[in-house]
């Protein structure tokens, strides 16, 4: 029984290494989409007391500046998000290749099955949220709306996880620049946010003959 357990663990480790890259890519993509979704639901009040929804999209500051200078139809205020880095969360990390056991429903077999995987790897994803605005009042309003979402953390839900926590790391006054086509001054403020999340490893189960196979959940 012990030998079989060691053999199964070895197989799971090898199969995880072969299948891990797409899983990592999905974590990064889904986390960014969720961040854009959360901060794409912010509003500001215009001069006529209308509540206006602000567009939020992915883009590094240099590219956004280029868009604003080249396109005089770009609507401000505007929020951009870019991932700036990633690191291991060593405070939560487990160093040995431990197996995580859980029971999940198999829709093909129509019954609960035992599922095994290596423990998730905790990571911290860093983002830069930039507010772009012509008017300081609008910028301050959106800045306050962003900060009000953190108490002190913000839950970021992805298709794979509901336990992702985001925290504000710092904020900086980036400054301003002049849009060449209109000579309007555009203000910028940047807020650094860290998202504590996990890279879930592929899940596996056993066939009736004891073979280890990937579990499609």
C-alpha cells in the first residue's frame, strides 16, 4: 500500500510538470480579467450631476499616453491596469511535494470521486492601476472610489478561486502631460496593488484499474 502511494505520488509529480504551464497562464489571465472587471465598475459624477461609468482596460502607461496623444476621441477619465511583477508568497509556501486530497463530483460517472493534486503554490501578483483624467476633481473621486473597495483587503473572484485577496501597496502622483492634438493637460495617479493568490495544480484521480489519470473539473 505504501509502495503504491509512493508510485502514485511520483506519477502525479511527473504529470503535473507536463501540464502545469497552461494552468499558470490561466491564473495570470483570469486574475487580470477579474481585476479589470472590478475596477471597470467605477463611476464619477460629471458637471451635470450625471453618474458616468469609467472605462477600464489593460495597458502599460507608455502605450496609454501614446493612445491619448494620437486619438482625440479617447474618453477621459480612464483607468488602466498592467501587471508589473510576480513573486512567491513564502509565508504560505509548503516546501515538500505534499498531496492535497479532496472529493469532487464526476459528471460522467455521476458520483463523487477522490481527487489528488500537489498543494497549490501561493504567489503574489503585482499590478499598477493608473487613473487618467483632465480634471483633478474627477481623479480624486475615482481615487476615493478605489480606496473605498479595500477594507483593508479586496476579494478578487476568479473562475478557479474565491480566496484571492488584494491589498493596496502604495500610491504615487505620476504627474501630467499635454495631449498634443488638443493641448489639454492630462493628470495621472498610480496605485500599486498586490494580489495574493494561488496556482492550482492539475487534479488527478484513479481509474478502476488503479491508473492515475487527469481529472477534468
